[in-house]
């Protein structure tokens, strides 16, 4: 097991480094063919509960991201892009290499002020400010994304998925407006989704069936004022999957759709030294198999201060409630196993130093109340009171990109 | 009297801190434009606009983020901050929606690259003395 794990890392590292070394040669030959990539290692320590692996009272080393992408622009109307990704996140993700995106984009119309294009393939879904590049540390506003909006346990709802995407842009003197509409079939093969949506009351396991992705759509529009000094965004959609029971009733839940209808508002103010960002999200969740529906709600507000060249620090407050009308979790006690699983409120303080343009080192401290961001896979024994609802976490991260 | 002194001092300070023309947008002689709108310049350097009006491919050359001439381009010509451009590039490059600009190490390399590459756009601190390169006014 360990050998297989080690070999896999070694193989991916060789691939990444090899491609990285090859990159300047390619770029020097023809900039229309480009290679880029990233490698991130995160260390985690928690004083209670496990996050991203075995982090409680020790140092978890199981959070890692490795990606390589290639793009080719044969002429000004076509773009071919693909990215491979391996992600390790404790018991949630085991580093299996996968295609992160792979699509062909064709420009339908373009002039100085307007652009319209269509993409076919495994397309990235814009959601909020950061979803399209959620696994790339250099693009995140901290070591990990604000979980109140970008909950890693629900990442599959918003990942790239096979489908089609239409993208438009308008540039004015004082503003820029862009929008994207994607129709996709989400990848529902994810144990975290089983844990979240098909729990068995009073136990720590989920129902035996599995999910298949259903036809879904996601849309986003983003308005930039004064070159992005103000940014206003609206993301919304209707994403779903269907539960396929493995056993006949009453030994399993009945077949049914689980749908998520999220709406997220984004507001950002970019100044020379300081950036203020706030995002607010509500999602209507309808679970036919369990015959329940509720509204999830999350938000965060963050201030980032670029206090010296190559240095920045940030402070963030965030909160998520799986059921906004039932914040203390009592309504679904039996389903959510215990109080505290239904929400999470955090203060986050972080600092980042860019050693070079390619290499960044970051540290982030979380003070958390609630358990919503924890994976049951990493915390397999909640019934025996191993969960502690007030906990702290320190994350250290080295991120390289080329 | 005191107020007019104060105004003169403030204007002088502003003039000193924002010297006009500290950066010029340049393009290869093949580029079919004499000027470019602010919105279009942002889209070109933001890697979102990829073709000139005649359909030819735009090749964007940039200096490192920390280079003062790059800072001047962002603030004085594009009316944004270098970190915004970098974040915008990263989001596009790592979601496959656009390609990266070509980074050159110095202004000398910038001039040589823009002169040698059809469809190229870049920038320099001073107007270039090179017949294969022209200045594009951002309006």
C-alpha cells in the first residue's frame, strides 16, 4: 500500500518536474503551445478532530496538489486546453490522477469590445471568485479556500464536468462585464457526497447505493468597474444527481434526485495595498430519497493587506449552516449524528510570502466552532464523542507553480 | 495667497508622483492600429482579447511583475494594479480559458521581441527608436 503510494507520488513528481523543465524550451519554440503546472504541499495540525488526514495532536502530511496543463492556440479562433490533476486530502482524496479539464474553445464573435465563444468538453464551472482554480494554491485567497462558500466536501457539485459552455465578454471604458453559462453532467462518484446526503441515522456509515450525475447547469456574471477596483458577481445554477439504491426497500433508501440550487453574491474592492472580499451563498437542497428539503447558507468576509512587496496578510470571518432555519442542528439530529455537524463558524488569520514568482510559503491559523467542514471519512468515530466542536487548526503550505 | 501656494505645492507633488508618459505601449509595425481603447488595452494585456481587427493573433510581451515599468503600465495605462493582472492571468491559465503572456527579462529584450514578432504588443519606459516598432496610444 505504502509502496504503491510512494511510487505514484514519485511518478507524478517526475512527470511534473520533467514537464516543468521542458516548459521554457517549449515556450521559446512557440508560445502558442504552453505548459504550466503547480505542486503544493500542506502540513496540518489540529488540537481536536482530523482535517485533511490524521492531524489531531500531530502533523498531517496528507494534503497535496499536483497539476500540469497544456494549451494550444492554432489560430486566433481556436483554443485547446487540458489539465491533469492529482489531489491528496486525507481520506477524502487519494491522489488518483484525473483529468481536471479538457476542452476545445471556438470564438464565435470577437471585436475590440465584445467577445463570444463556445467550449465543448470537460469545462470548468465558474462559481464565486475562486471555483475554477480551486486546486491551485497561488490563485486562492489563503492556504485553503473559505469553506463557507467553497466547501471541499461538496466540491464535486462545482467541478469541471462533461458538457458545453457559452462565454461572453464586453469591455467598456469604465467597466467590463463577463458571463458564462454551462450545461454539464456532474461527476457524482464521490464518497463525501454519500456521507452528506445519504447518512444512516444512528450510525457512522452511509447508505449502500450510489449517485449518478444528472443534467445540470451553472451560470455566472461578473461586473468589473474601473479595471476591477470594484467587482460584483452573481453565480447561480441547478445541479443534481440521482440516487441509485443497491438493495431493495426497506434495506435502502428509494431512488430519487438530490438537487442543489445555489445562488452566490460576490463583492470585492481592490485597492493598492488592501483587498476586501465578501461572498454570500444560499442553496436550496432537495433530497427526494430522504424526503427532506432545506436551505443552506454561508458567507465570509476577508481583508487582505499587502504590507510589503511579496508579503501579504489576511483576516477572515466565515460561517456556514447546512440548514439555515435550524442552525443548532436539532431538527436533523438523527441524520447529522450530533449537534455541531450542521454548522461551522471560523476566524482565520494568515500570512504569505512569495520567495520567488514561482514559490510561495503560507501559514494560516483557524479558530473554529462547529464541524461542518470536517469529513466523516477523516473522523470515523463521531458517536464515541471524538468530535470536539471548538477546535483550532494551523496550516503551513509551500506552493510552487510554473 | 496661502491657499494658492498649497494648491501649487499639491499639484507639484502630484506631478512628481505620477510623471506623465513614464511608459509607452508599443506594437509591431504589422499591427493594424494607431491607437487602442482603454477597455481593449485591458483585455489585450489581460489575455482575453486574442486577435487584432484584421484577425491576426495578438502576441503579448510583459516584463516581470516587480519591474517598475510593468507597474507603470498597469497603473498609468491600464488603470489597475499589477497584482490584479497577475490574479486574472492565473485564473485564466489554470482553468484553461487563456494562455499566459510571454515574459521577457529586460526592456532591451522587450524591444527586440516586439520588433521581431508579427502581431506583438508590449511596452517600454520611452518611445523606441526602431522602425519595426510603433507607439500605440491608449485612449
